[in-house]
C-alpha cells in the first residue's frame, strides 16, 4: 500500500512512526504546513510533522494551500490511500478524489461530537469524562464523513491539554493497526454520523486567555488545564498581565463579588467566582518565570480586597459551524 500523510501537529507523530515501520506500507510522502516564524527572533521554524519528515528522509511538500498541484503529485506517485491528522486545511474535492482508496482522517474526538479545530482542549474545558480518536472517511464537509472505527480515551480530573493530547496520540497506532488491512483492500465498513448529535468547536485565540469571573470556579479550573499550552490563561492586576500555570477550584462559599481577591497566601491566590473560589497556584509575571504562589507573592503584592477585571468568555461549542476566522 502506497500511502501519503497530511498533518502538521505533534499529535500526529505516533501515527507517523507506526506507518513508517508498518509491514506492507510504503510512506511515499508527507504534506504539511509551511515553515512559520516563531520565537523572539521570529525565525522560520518547521512544525513537528515537517521536522519528522526531514529527519526520516521522507519526501515533504509544504504548500500554502493544497490543491491541484498536490492532487497531481498524489496521482503521479500512485498513492493508494491518504491519511490526514491535524493538518490545518479543509481539503478540496480534487484532493479527495486523488487516491483510489480514499482520504481518511484521524480526528481527535468521538464523532459526531466536537467537530472542528479544538476538540481536545474543548473536551477538557467542557467537563467531558471521555474522548477519543475517530477514523473517518474525508468528505467535502468538515469532519462529516462516515466513521470506520474509534479508540476511546478517558479524561482524568488532572489532565491538561498537553497531557491528554499525548495520551490520545498514542491511541492512533492500535487504531491504525486494526484497520490498515481493510483500508488497503477496500473492505473497510463505515457508518454515517448521526447529524442530530453534531457539535462544533472553534479555533482558540489569545482572546480566550483572560478568565471570566462570572463563571463557576470548577469551569475556570478546567479552562486553566485545557488551555495550558495555548492560548494559556491569565489575569490582569495593577496594569500587568499575569499568566496562570495551575489552579484549583474551592467549593467554599463567599459573599465577595466575582473577581475579588479573598485571600493571598503561600497556598495560592483565592479569587471569588460566581460559585466557589478559584485558587491560583502557579503564576508568572511578564518576562518572569512560572512560580508557585508563595514564591510569586514574595516578589509581587496581591492583597485581599483587590479586584481583578473580568472578561466575558466566548462559547467553545456550537451546534452550527463557527466562522472560519475562529
């Protein structure tokens, strides 16, 4: 089986490693996002998948927008099947028709729930107890294709976005192992998604980082864990933006207005919310490093009675697709 892989995010690396060594599979090429500027110097950097391909000596294409040229390349390489995971582009019909055994997507949710751009982080933030990786056939509509199989993954109460993504990434190898032969010979069976159960997630942005004190503490704690890698979470105090690295929800009832600092101690900075308090356990000043609350407070004063501005959070889930801008 001659196979090409489309992807850009590190969550796809275990799948690529498996395909690289799987018997009966020839990985003829990888298609990934172009190198992007990153870091203080804004130098161009390859994404995780592009870097993997370069290290392994696998042919690499990095178009700005995949289309007719990449479809022609797939046909010229006699690619039988294309696998896609976390690539970052909706593929055009000319690409969907370029491989005789089809294009198949590894999507990081249990479809039809959480189609779209941020299924892993959204599942944590929304309080889900389980998620998974779904193998589905790609169609022109986003994440709407028929489902072949799925690997379920529990969400633990301590999971951050990066931890859950890594655990989900590791499920791709057994999922592919179960289905590669059927994909190769065209015998794989699929089931249409139940459109009445569809929900969508959106692309996360920097605007999602500020905490909304009108939400319950348990919801804010989940967001801190979910958004740890991107976009992070933050508060505003004394004209400065302070990043939050870890937090805990306290059930203690207080009469203070949401956003009011109730206590500031080595255990953490306790802030009133709509229900309960959010204890800020790890904090970071601009240009500083992430510190435990006790160490942070020795060099920066936050006191009981201080009021932290609140920001109204945008919904993470919808029953209709979000605008492409996020």
